[in-house]
C-alpha cells in the first residue's frame, strides 16, 4: 500500500511517499481502506519534534512511528473473527489518536477505538475534516459544562478547533463572540457566531463586556487580557497551552475565583458517535480550506505550518 512516512525529524521534505506492507487485522480489529485524512496543527509539531517533549512520545533521536496522521474517513474492507460492531462495506470516520498512521491507504483499528459510522450527508473528504477540531472543542466545552445563555469568547475562531468550537458553542445555546482576522469574519458568522471581533484591533479588549468562558484555541491570547474580559467567576480554556502558560494560569487561579482548564483531550467512541449525530442533524459542518492528494503531503504540511488555515486541510487518498 502507499503511505507517507518520515524517518527523521525535520522539514516537510522528510515526508516521503513509500510502499509499505498491507496491515493484517487481528481477531478484534477491522481493516479500513482510508479515503481521506487531514493535516492538523499537531502533525507539524510531531514532524519537527517541536517541542522537544515530542521525542519522549515518538522516539528520542529518530521517530519510531513512521506514518503520521490521526484522523480519517474510509471503508471497512475486512473484519477480524471477533468483531461485532462493524461489517465489510461500512463507511466510518474517526481518530487513531496517539497511534497515528492515517497518512496511508489502509489501517487497522480496534473496533472499540474512537471511530463511528460516517453520516451519509458528508463525503469522506468532508468527514475527515471534522474529528480533530470537533473532538478537541467538544472535550473542553463539556469540561466547562457550557450551558444555554452563557457568553463565550473564542480566540483563534477560524482554525480547525475554532470553527468547531463556534458551531458546538452555538449548539449548546451559548452567545458566541468569535475573535479572528478581518478576512475571516464572514466565515465565523456563517458558522453561527453572534459577534465577530478582529484580533488585530485592540479596542475591544477595553470594552466593558464580560464573558463566562474565554476559550483560547491557539495559545496567542495573553493571560492578562483574558482576565480583563472574564467574569470574576468565569472559566478560561487554554486549549493549546504550553508548560509556561499552564504554570502561570494555575498560579493565578489560586489567588482568584477564575477557573482554568487545559490538558490533553481524551478520545472515545461515544464522542465520535455523538459528533456523527451532530453532523447528520446539521449542527456541525466541515470547513475545508484546501485539499491535496496523498503524494502532495509535504506541500500540505508547508501550508498548515504557516498557521493561518481556515478550518482544515484535507488529504484525498482516493478509492
Ligand atoms: N489540548 C489538546 O489535547 C489539543 C488537541 C488538539 C489541538 N490542540 C491545539 O489546538 C491548537 C489549535 O489547533 P488548530 O488546528 O485549530 O490550529 P490552526 O487551524 O492551525 O489555527 C489557525 C488559526 O489560528 C489563527 N491565528 C493565527 N495567529 C493568530 C493570532 N496571533 N491571534 C489570533 N488568531 C490567530 C488563524 O487566524 P488568521 O488566519 O485569521 O490569522 C487561523 O484561523 C493547536 O496548537 C493544537 O496543538 C490541543
């Protein structure tokens, strides 16, 4: 099978088109023909081993996992003898989480992983654009128990996580203020934002408006500014916080009634099933910025690394 593999940490040219052995499903596994995957912001960090901590997960000197990619949409082509939930021909989508391996034509999954039946109202390419942002945003919005009528500000509102966060916050009935660049205002409104603010203009920080929840999806919003616009008993979600931001925000929360949430999200199958229902019912739609072929993976990485994609960058793997 064709796959994109890397054997050294580094620039996008380290991603090579290779021929690998077909994976064999175990008794409890399904073999999936992947039709699409996506390049996410996290993939860039893994490829570059930046931050250094990536090396503790993938390999200290060289990567021990060679095929990256964590989201997919595809068709079940074989099932192990003990598989109960899926059958050959099922169209499924989801996340391989920290097992990676979706930059490839085929991959085996345990039937209990973070996978679900793909809703029929989206294509494989559209379905692959959803799990990364939706699983992340849903994890954090559930963690803060978002409820109807709350005011949420989403910073970095037009990336993969931000575009999902706008739609999910609206689904839960919150009043959404989206912060993004001026060029992306229409996109944010089209996803359901009630108000859109340009992050390059500073004036809005000085307004008297206060929020129940401030969700910084991209780790670009200074803590002092978040505190300024957060209600005294509000919650900040620091979805992309680095160690320094985690430490500083934790310390400052000890001295105030503000709550802070950060950390690695957890994937599971019921979350993917719920996301499938939201797509089917029209509450969540894919946002695709660009689409590349598997052979163009290094080009896709170059684009995502610029840090300004709108929603998602999808990789078509074919039939
Ligand atoms: N905690 C977890 O377990 C977890 C899980 C998944 C992801 N994450 C993290 O979540 C983060 C967001 O991921 P993503 O895929 O959504 O990122 P992304 O798609 O690459 O984000 C791009 C967006 O960020 C905006 N942006 C860039 N610079 C900005 C700035 N200075 N101020 C405000 N917005 C700015 C861009 O808007 P413009 O083009 O308009 O500038 C663009 O829409 C990543 O750091 C990722 O590692 C964490």
